[in-house]
């Protein structure tokens, strides 16, 4: 992840924050890790994201939580 960040040149703090947040979500919720036997960190923690399209599920869940508050 650090290597990917060094390669990107970002102009504004807002864009940088948005990209970093997406990378963190991808790293923790979507990308399987070899050291975790093909599981994501959240799966190891007992958090499951259903469906084949995990990004879509995460966005839909976030939208529902935002609508509640």
C-alpha cells in the first residue's frame, strides 16, 4: 500500500483523503490476504460482507445507515 501511495501525486487534501479512504476500505473489506489464508481482515474479525459485489454491498449499507441518522 505504501508503494502505491508514493506513486500517486495528488493535488488537494480532499482528493487525497477520499482516495486513502477507498484504499483502506479495499484493503480491509475486499482484498483477500495471503497471510490470512485468502481471507480479508474483516472476515478474520468475524465481519462478513455478503454477495459477489462487495463494493456495491458496502455502498448500499452505508447509504441505509446515512438515511437512518
